[in-house]
């Protein structure tokens, strides 16, 4: 009886709680709420009020996940994956179309996005599957089964269509493959090929430089020489095929690529958002214009400034220091994810924590990258900051998983 009591008390000890991760998440959420308030204070719809409610619910979700029994969490992983498939099928029939994507199910006065649950489902399912004894990713049959976890979610999300969420699933899958020991050269080719493709559309100079740099990286990696030479040949072939692929695209798809490579080519159309967000970021200077004093923000020059382009709000109002502070907090969160993945003795949590770090890193790189014109506009929210209840709850769940991993490790 005493042993049981001691065990229960050890589960809730204050020193077992990861306060660094918790306060980082709270700071990012508060920065997001301030930015959303400033960006939407003059709007008729109460975006800020809804986000505050989501944040309060999210903190409850965070603590629930943080103290959820880890063995039951592993057992529920396949159920959550199955639920995500059911919801992705349902959204195609009863979903709400927003900005051309049939990706939301209306529940009361809120919109739920099943794609966010799909990210969680894939993360949990792969972490469970690959953490089982004897499940080596180097085996063809294990790799094939892992791909089968990805494909249904990927296909259903592309049917919406939601390219941004689909790309997150691919990034998560590749990240987990890397962490579980898949061939590094093959992964490098898969990850680098899109960059080579884009570089080839920017001109032969950029193509040759990027292909050359990545070819050197391939030669440095440990592997057999024939595989290295094949990888280099694939990279150069991908680059050469860039113009051919571009010509085969529909006009509106070519327009998106043109606006990414040169936003000023269509300043009033597809390049408008990026140009305005870059102006907002640059106009903030070192210390910014002050809270609710951002000209571009307050005059609504930036469409979707409370969602995809939220990062432009704090950088205009609080300048370089504000923007750098946000990046620092994200850096702390990602480093905590990797540290927990390295130090955890539980195979399930080792994969899970690294996967959480991959999701956060990919969202941050793409979102901030598109705000400053370094990445194409893909509709990927900034974790804890962009408006969206489902997105915030999803990110709170990921943070809760990190807290659970830390607590479980300290209990051993």
C-alpha cells in the first residue's frame, strides 16, 4: 500500500515537471495572443476572444497529456491514427471550404481541422510501430509498412487539397526515418531534390552552385561509392528536369512559382502578401513601432495577418528584438525536444520527442520563411501564435507529450 502511494506521489512531484518547456510554450502563446489582438482589434469578428478560449482549453489539454499514463498513451496511438483517417474522410463530405480547401468541420461556432489530428496520429503510430523490438527501418518490409502509415493520410489531405499539411506529414516521416537509422544519402537526395528543382528555375548559376554544394555533402557521408555517384547523378538530373516540369504546370501554378521567385513580378496579385509582409518586417527596425502602432498591420495591408502571416505583426511592432526573441523561444523548444529524444530511455518517447521537434522546426522554417520571402506561401501556421483553435490545441498536445516524456524519464 505504501509503495503504491509513493509511486503515485512520484508521478506528480514538482521536480519531475519540465518547467523550461512549459514556460516557453506559455510565452509563445501570450505573444501570439498579443499579436492576434493587435491584428484584429478593429474587426467585427472576435478572433482574439476565440483564441483566448482555445488557449485556456489548450493549457488544460497540455496538463492532461503531460500526466497521462505513458503506457496507455502508446496503446491509444493506433486509435488516434484511425480516428484521423475517419475525420479526413468525413471532411471531404461534410467539410467547410475555406480559401479553396475543404479542410474544416464546423463544430458549434468553431472550425475543426482534421489535418492537425492526422499529424498527431502519424506521429504516435510511427513512434509506436518503430519502437517495437525487432522493427528496424533498414528492413524493406518495415520501411514498406511505415510508408503505409503515411500514404492514406497523405492521399486524403491532398484530396482537400491541402499541400501545406501534406508537406508537414512528409517532413515528419522523413525526420523519423532519419532518427531511426535510415540510409542518410537516400534521405538527403529526397530532402534536397525540391531545393535543386527550385534553384534550377532561378537560373543555371544557382542550379550549378546548389547542386555542387549538395554533391560535396553526399561525398562526405559514409556510404558505398556507387551509391554516392548515383545520388549525385539524381540531383543533377532533377535540376535539369526543372524547366520541363515548370512548362507542364497549369498557368495558376506557374504564377505561384513566379511570385515566390520574384514577388514583384505580380505585386497586386500572387506576390502581394509576401511583399507587404516583407515591408512590415523591415519597417519595424531594431525596436519596432510599438504595440498597436504598426502601420501596415493596423491598416490591414497584409491579408491573413492573424493566421499565416502572424510573424509580421510582432516584428513590425517590436522590431528585430521582438522577432529574434520569438525565434529564441522556438529554438529553446526544439532543443528541448532533441535533448529529450537523446536522453530518454524509452524507445517510444525517443522517436516521439524527435518527431515533435521535426514538426515544430518545419512549421517555423516554412512560416517565417514565407513571411520574409524565403519560402513559398503554403498556408502553414506558426506554432502557438497563428490564429486557429485546432492548431493551438494540436501544438499544446505536442508540448504535453514532451512534458510527459520528461516526467516519465525522471520517474525511472
